[in-house]
C-alpha cells in the first residue's frame, strides 16, 4: 500500500510517500525559515502564499523521488490541524482534489499525533500502550495512547510552548532564529550549573507545563547585567536554560509513564532533535523504560509522518469525508474524554 502524506500546518511545505506504513520512499520538505527569519516568527499570510507557490512542485518531486506515478497511490492523507488556517487549507485542498480526481481514500490527520507516529517509521515494533510527548515551536503536549491507540491528553503548557521559549531566550541572548539550534550550539561551551533558574511546581499535582517564568527570569537576569555593564555569559545562560527545560520535561514525562504503567515512551516534534535533551532523558529514564526518538529529519514537520499515520487509519477503514474542514485549534481530547481525534 502506497500512501502519500501532505503537510502544510505552518511554514514547511511537505509531501512524501510511504510504503506499508514503514518504508519511506520520499520525504520532500520546502522550508520557509529564511523567509520568516527577519520577523522572529511565522507571518501567516506570507506562509500561506508560499505554500500555494511550492505545493505542486513539492508533490511532483515526492513522486519522482519515490519513482512512482500519482495513479500508483492507494490513498492520501493531509494535516487538517492544528496549525495556521491559511496554511492548512492549502495542503488540505490539494490533497482532497487528488483524492477526488483519482477516487482514492482520503484521511485528515492530526499534526500532533503524526509527530508521535514518526517513531513507527524507524521502530516498526514499537507497541502500545505508551506515553507520548510532543515538543515543538507551538506545542508541548503529554499524552497517553492506549492499546487501541486512542489518545488522551494528560498535560499541556499553560503559557509558552517549549520551542517558543527557546526562540524567546535566543532573542534575549541576541542569537539567531530559530532559537533551538542556536541555543543548543552555544550551550555546548557553557556551564549548566552557572545560572539558577526557577522550576515551577503547581499547587495541584498535574502534568501541565510552564516555561514563561524561566524566560522572564533570564530576561531580568540579562537586564541586571546590562545595567551593571557586566558581560553577558550567553553560553552559561543557554546551558542552564537547556538543563532546566530537560529537567521539567523529564519530571512530568516519567511521572506519567509511572502512573500509566507503560514501558514505552515516544517523543516527537522539532525540539526532540535537541541532542542534550535526548541524552538527558535517556540517562535519567527509570529502569525498564524505553524512550524512542525519531531521527532529526523526522522530528521537524514532515510529510512521511503524516503518510505513516494515514496508512494505519486507511488500513482500518477510517477515512474522512471530502467536506472535512481545516481546524487550526485542533488538539488531543481531554483526559476525561473517551473519544479521539484523527
């Protein structure tokens, strides 16, 4: 079964083909980082216009790289949320057009869940139940996937997403955009114990996150040094920030794994490509717990992960109507819910 995935939730235009939900035949990504760099964030109107420009060439390249024709496909999946409305509509509309014209099964894909399924492209034997953590520029979600793959949201951020915090701290330290790679690079020269940063604990025990306080503490710390005309130890600040983030994520993640009595943890999202965070989690994982990370190219937004999840859904006969609309605010169900999103 050959499935094409299309991903246009934010600022990457991606298309890819996956065979039998495991083998990546192509995974083409056209990034807009250089375009949005000067704005220190994504400009929705610019992003959607760029998607329109490159979506067809990206799909053609994905087919060429996979050495197949459009008529060889057995199904197509596209992200329908969460993300930017204009961006989502581009990929979703094109995918539905292809499905309609060729009579192919079509399925709308939850971008967040797809990030977790990226792990199945590398670890076909990864099994449920498991606890998953999505960490990216716009999302920080801790979820539980039961044996029947139903998703339940356990916790999310109450303010900044972890990737957003990386971008904001990088800007405070006058580093480049996006902030994640810039902070990881400079942190390698720093002392992670040099700057004491807050570690917020909520009064009521839960699995929610908060990163805004860390960012604010760094902002005030840097301003105080500037006031004293003292050199800014950017590498030490970056290393300390990175360590605190790794500690916060790991604490909640391992508590959730213990509560749900699972042995497998799957990580997804752009921040999951941070080597320090990966190594910290692996080093501090409780005995008997296995942590799965996708390769760096499968951590960031891509279409192979969309095709992978689409394969599992189409195989089970779960398809979407062509009337499916983009849902920018789509998320996982709450922990009390018994339903689940695609």
